[in-house]
């Protein structure tokens, strides 16, 4: 499943609109996020940040050992 499809599904499950998510990301316009969703042009860092803002973590599981690596978005500390 593509990053965009996963993000869209999580948005539905968390009742988050494109407008709301774009605001959380600090984007000037929801259209910017809409275009990225349509084109599926997310970097891995974008994906981890977006899923983190939506209350999720990204995990990688090594098949042979079952070891799990977790990527979490941690916002910068307030200054």
C-alpha cells in the first residue's frame, strides 16, 4: 500500500481533514498537502512526521529475528 493510501486511511480513522492536517504540518495551503497525497510524493521523514501527528508510529520488523525498529516523530522542544 502506498504512503498516500495509508495516510488517507489514518485520516479517515482519526476524522482528520486535509485542511486540519495541513495546518498541523504548517503548510500555507491545504492544496499543497492535497497535491502530495494525489502524487504520493512523500519522503520517509514526511511519512514518519505525518503518521506521528496522526497518533501512529512507523515500525520495521526484521523477518528472521522478529526485532522491531520504531520510528517516531518527536516535535522539537519549545524554546
